[in-house]
C-alpha cells in the first residue's frame, strides 16, 4: 500500500445485494468494519476481507480489526447511502449520525450534486 496514504475507504458489495465498508487507518494501524444492518453474516464476511487486506497490502505492519456499530439503518434498501454517510463522516472527522428518511434523501441529492460538479471540472 502507498506509504503516503493515511487512510483508504473500501466500499464492499456483499452477495450483490448489500453494501458494507472498510476503513484502513494507517496512523492508528486499524481496519474499521462497518455494516449498517449489523448482520452477523455480513460482519463475518467483512472481517474476512479486512484480514485479506491486512495480509495482502499491509504485511509488514500489525493491524487490528474493529467493529463500528452505529449508525444502523431501519429499512432494507439504504445500505449504500449509509456507507457513503459513514465514509463522509470519517473523512470530515465527525462522528457518524443516525439518518432519517429525509436525511437519506438529502444525502442522495448531495452526492449527485457533488458528482455533477466534479464532472464539470
């Protein structure tokens, strides 16, 4: 892994139907595992992937794997938006927050606006 990177955000698609995320934090020597549904099976798969990342890209350093339990979604179709929100909070240095349906809709529009703005530049 590039020695100058402080962190890497890895969105992970599980079985083609659910999104989770990994955050590799080089300064803290940890990999955070995030699943907005807090599913046992999903966390197991994400932890297995985190172990592979550590063994494959971070072989010369000792890393811990940590669960991030919050926020959790209350439906079955907003996992991708929750992962984006979790990553956004991490990059901004803020604590992840629970999201209402209105927050999710607003977040989706903000993501679209950011993509369209970046596309023009």
